[in-house]
C-alpha cells in the first residue's frame, strides 16, 4: 500500500467567521403604548355587608364593626342609595360596611 505523503491537508488558516446576532443589535421592545386595566374588588377590599336585625341602629352596627358608635356616619354615607334617614333602617336591609381605616 502506498502512503500519499504528497497529499495536501485542508488549509483553514485563512478562514474567518462572523456571527451576526440579533440579540446585540435588536432594538429593545417598546411597551410605551401598552396600557392595562384591571377591574378588581381590591379597591373595596375589606368592605363587608351586614343584614340589619331587629333592634339595630347605625350606632350599634358601627360599635360592633368599628368599636366606635360615632362611626355610624361612615355606614350611612356608604348606603345613601338605600337609606334616606339614618334613623329609619329596617330588619332585612343589607348594608355595606366600609373597611375600617387603619
């Protein structure tokens, strides 16, 4: 068998390579026009409802929920759509009790 010592090996010494990556040249994503809206009950988190019982008054309800009978106005204001007079609440009415402020 004859060895071919005269065979030339491939010469890659003059080969260069260049990689163009979009990661380096791509402009960053522009989210400036993006908007989002979340409908959530988080704004009223802590708000409760209360069903009026016989013998209740807004002062009694305020005392029970806030520890302060004088806070009845908060309950009245939160229920102006169903209450015209703070002294005229009826058993069975469902009232919104705003969250206690810290």
